[in-house]
C-alpha cells in the first residue's frame, strides 16, 4: 500500500507499507514492513530497474535520505531505489523493550520465540514478497552493506530467481564456520586496531588507564540512567572499524575529566553525554539480542564473545600495559548496564542458549550460483574477517571481489559514489 509521496530537493520519495506474516511457515500473526522508494525528479514514471538497499546491523533501519549524494546519488542515475526498513527496525513493527512488553503474552519465552523471526531468513522472505507485489516475476538488484551483505548471501541461497545482480560492501559472511571462529578472528583484529590507535595517540594510554581505574573504583551513571562500567566504556572500540573511528574516540577522551569542588577528578558531564550518544544499544536492541545469532546455525551461541574473552589476556583490565578496547562483541553484562536492555535480560539469555536456529545458507545451491555478484572486501575490516569473506567467495561461483585497504568497513558511507560505481562496473563486466 502506498502511503504518501514527498518531494525534497533532488529526490522524490514514495512511502510504502506491507502487511506480511510474522512466521511464513505458520501465517496468521502479521507485522508491517515499511519501504521508502526514492527516484530522481522527473523520472517518477520512467521504466527504471529496482535496486533494494539492505542496511547493516542487525537492528538498524534504512538511512533517511536528505539529498542525492553519496551512493544514493550514484544509484539514482540508473535505478529506482527501495530503502527497506528490515522487520523490527525503523517503521517496520519496531522491536524495543517497550513494544515487546505489549505482546499478547509478554513472558520471556514468548518474547524470545517472537524474536527468532527477525533474522536474515525472514528479512529476505519479506523482500521477496514485496518484489512479487511490486513487479511480479521481474528480478531486481540488491545492495547489502555489512549485515545487509549477510542478507544478500541468504537471498542468493534461498531465492536467486529474484535477483538480477548482487552488490555487497563489507558484508560477506562465512557460510559454515561456527560463531566461535568468527569471534576468535575478530578479537585478533580488534587487538591489532588497538595497537594502531595507541601508535597514533600514545598519550591516550595514560588517559584510558585513568578512566578505567576511575570506573573500577566508582559507581558512575550516565545521563540516561545506564551504568558506565569499565567494560562498557571500553566498548567505544566499536568505533575503530570506521575510517574516522580513532579520531572520534580520541577527541572524546580529551575532555574526560574535570576537577571537582575539592579538586578531585570527576568524569565530565559532557563526556558522559557524548559517550552515551556513541553507544546505540539502548535504541537498537536487536543489535544486542540477535548479534551472535547472525552467525548461528543449528547450535547455540552460548555468549560466544564472553566465553572466548579469557583466551585473549591482552584484553584484561588489570596489568601495566595499555588497556585494550573491545569491538563488535555482545556480552551478558550489557543487559545490566544499558537501561533499555535491562528488561530484556531473560530474553537475551534464552536466545543465547537456544540451538533451534535454522541454517541460513544452502551450500549446494550457492556452489552453482549464476547471479552476478560484485563485492567490496575491506582488507582491514574489523567486523567481518577478510579471510572468511574470501573463503566464501571461493565457494560461490560468479562472485567477483574487490579486496582493498583504501577503505575501512564504512567505505559505502565514506565514499559511496565511488564504491558503488566500482561495484556496478564489476557486475557488468566493465572492469
């Protein structure tokens, strides 16, 4: 159903809403999935092919377009773009502690059962249903950023007939490796990023140690009510996988302390506000609830990142060396420290212990892939191990890789026009 049409400089936006099954295997309960269609002015009625954008995450809505710039501007030269709010995000029956509390049976187990329908397999079923409603049997092109690439790989596995070509940036998952393999690889990569950070800002070794010691000795709460522990502070390392991540953390730390009335060191209120803004687990809880489940097939994750942390003693809080930040890892203690995650602690535990996750990838079908795939693989990617992406590419024919260290994980955001232009040329066999 089309909801509305809006015009902003350089863009025409059409809003669509679809009522789709929560569980395609047992239709009955439905949810709404929202899609924003974007087209260049004057081309509203042109016969343009579709490009569907799958956002990273999991648990983040599609970008809200402001101008015909970056990758979107490049895409609009050739396509009608669909910005999909994946189920549970944005305007697509969003998942929060608030909304989960209003389920008909808001017990932890029923909430966990509900959340098991919000992985890549269900997202792709939504996309396929929308495709058939919009354009029938015509295939379309998809662009997957980060976790959006995971969705793209499942799409190739489950419904390749719906795809004309696939474009992926920083998001080729392992097809078969267990969750533990992923986190062992990412812990090593995060440690490397920490060393590079301290090489660039050696003075931050002392700053970080001082903040960690302060948090170990004091009970500190953030403006939104959450608790700032040493471990939560060190989650700022999530920024290190972005092109400007080192600077974002360094500038934040510059003003961490202020002098109290008796001259004692206090954490600066502005520092606390900005830190809270940089950590979005409260506003995007799917990111915490289903992050490990992105990789899990037929087995329980059992808090993989937490279990494996002792294998990497360099991340210990104690000692005389530099304190290392962590990266894109989820830990059970987060459901005590983050305000909006606290009501979901029991749900998170159930999800971590379940082994009922179905397989995400059909290896046999993927081994005979005929859909053109072009993918940017970032050599130094902190979130998606480059070596696992290359391993997957060797299994899937008709996939072309652009392995580069020119960009970090956010290459599509940092230089979207160039990145998308290169991928389109690769998919068309022009380079």
